[in-house]
C-alpha cells in the first residue's frame, strides 16, 4: 500500500479532464489531491468519482480555486448558486463526504502502509499576505505586487465571508490547525502534512511572477515541519514540481498545473500517471541539500 499525490488538476481545462481519464487503477494505494481541482462543485464531483474508484483511499484539501465564486451563477440547477467563502467550502466538504473522500474536517488517519506508521493530516490554512519583504507593510502589500503587474484573481473571486478579510479567515484556520496538529503529534507517530499552500516562504520559486508570493501562504506555518514532527509535507499551488529536504523533512510540491505547464512532460511521452508523486514510502534524502526540480517529469538539479 503506497501513498501518491497530485494537485492543481484544473479540470476546467479540457486537456486536463482528458488526462484524469487516463489514470490507472491503484486498488491498494492511497491518493492525496492537494487542491485546485477546479472552480465548480461539478469539478470536485468528477475528480472524486474517478479517483475513489481507482484508489483505496483519497485525501483532499481545498485550494484557492475551489473557493472561487464565479460570476453569473444564478440558476436553481447550478450546484454552486453563488456560494461565497466559508459557505462554498462547506459545500465542497459535502461533495467530498458523499463520495468518501477524507478532508481537513475529518479525523486524521493513521497510515500503516509502506513508509508508515504515520498520521495523514489534511489541513486548510489559506494565506495572510505575510510572504513579503520586511520593509513592505500589509497595507502596502498589494501596491508592492502591482509594481510588477501582479494581481491575483483571488482578489475578485475568493471571498472571505463571513470573515472580515482573508487575513482574518486565515488566522482562524491556522489557530484551529495548530491545535489539531499538536494533538496528532502527541500520538507519537510522524506526520504527513497536506496543504494546498506552501508552509515555508523559502520554498516559493516562481521566476516569472515572484511577487505572487503574497497569495502563497503565511509565515505562521514556517516551523510546522519540525514543531509537529513531520516526515513529509505535501503541497501544490505553485505549479512548480519539486522536492526539497529541510531539517531532515521532505517537502513535495506535486502540481500538475495548466496544460502548457506540463507540456514538457507530455512531449517526453509522459502522462498523468508518470506525474503522480510517490509520498510514502518515497525517496531517501540524497544529502546534498539541493532541490530536485521535476518540470518535465524527469528529476533535475536545474529549474
């Protein structure tokens, strides 16, 4: 029994929906889906129906795209019905629960398969704009990003209702999650922490839009990998597949991404099955401290 992961399926793209249909059965294995399945509840239904038929156990955490409220959704038949913020999240949970997918609101699961025993911890933290230079205030953060023409779609489509701001929602989520992770770590087993957003700012490398870091996490999670005895931390969001070891902990960014972003892998004859990342048992630390980049699906020390 092995544990695999992938994120950022973005099923609003036809090319990615077709890729999902190519997934092969793993009847004894588990699968982590690290958010950004799509913007609509129907995207979640499609992904969960497919993966729960192929894998023994499926874990999911929300990304920013699942939380979007798209304009023009007004018909009674629409699943989303202009749901906003926490209310959209609750509907995502309902879809997951109906199909037996484990979410951040469920009890953490003890993993006794290969690479175990571990406790699998799906979490949801959002972000608070704190991944920014020390001399940039929160009030000036968006202006700082806009100096480089960077402005996330979240600002228009990800609503914090009923919280006053995304920062406030993040604060509530982080506080709750800290308590749950502390309780899990106290059980004496290492954790596999699953989140959509990176836990550490130093793991964000997006050369084309570096100031997008504002929407990539919170500094409050910086030490969670050591504080809560993590064995592996699994995230997505960046669309930059990579593996790092920090303080003896393996960090995996497991995004599929938009079609053009994994075209290099497709050009090598690879498909979604080749881009599933093995989390447990996973590979050993080579000990050289270097990042392994996986843009084309083939490990490289060059981004």
